């Protein structure tokens, strides 16, 4: 009887271990590879964002093959409490400074808290509800821990990394004007 009980317990522990989903850790040196659809131009591009530092301001280097690169600076306050996210074509060779209430491809920690606690939040003046999602989202060929949120009119959607430290918007549809994107891979 003891052998059977021990076998059952080991099976449960093993199953729980393999059932855990991937949550990448974003830190200095992390490289996020996005596929971006510029809907107004009918063009898809690759966008690589390298985290240069997570201090204030949060510094990121961006590169679009064949177009150029530059830097984004996001205020630490924005990561804490912003209610807007932006993505627009930056100027190569320049530093694009985001406002205190703007993030770049990430939900603020306060909106993440609303999403996980209340199952609702408002981003870019769009009200979202977190819904159950049975689809599998993969980053680096690993099943990733994300949540899915949809606007009331079902036109805007987000898939967000389930990470309170840096809740990356892994995929966005109809959030920023004319630009949809998804996170294809991460180098941690």
C-alpha cells in the first residue's frame, strides 16, 4: 500500500512539474523579436528590441533590418502606472522618449494587477475583459503563460505575458493605430 501511495504522489509531482508554462525573465541584455504588421502600408517587418537597462528611464535599442535602429526611453513611472501603450515608426539614429503615461509593448504593473485581480482593465481608452483562452501561445517553441483580453466590441485583442515584473504584450490586434504585432522569440 505504501508503494502505491508513494508512486501516486511522485506521479502527481512529476505531472505538475511538466505542466508549468514558460515565463521568460526580462532583464538587461534580453532581446525581444517581434513581427510587426504595418496595416496601412500592407507590409510586415521584423523588429528587434534589446533591453539596455531597467533603471529610470528604461532604455531599449530597436532595430529594423533594412531601415535602421535607435533607442526608446520609457519612464519607470510608466511601467508602474501608465494607461497607454504606443508603437509608431521611430526615427533611425534617434532617441524616442515616451511620455510618463506611455509604455512600449508592455502593460503597466497597475493594469496587470487590474487584469489579474478584476479580470478587466482599460488601455488606450479601450475597455478590456480577460477571457478564458484554450489556444496555445508559444515563445521559443515553449508553451507560454499568457492571458487573453478582448475589447467589448471584440475588435481589439491582447495576449499578455503572465509576469507581474514585466508584463509584455505578446500579441496585439487593433491597439495602436495601424500596427499589429506579435512576439516571435526572446533571448533571455
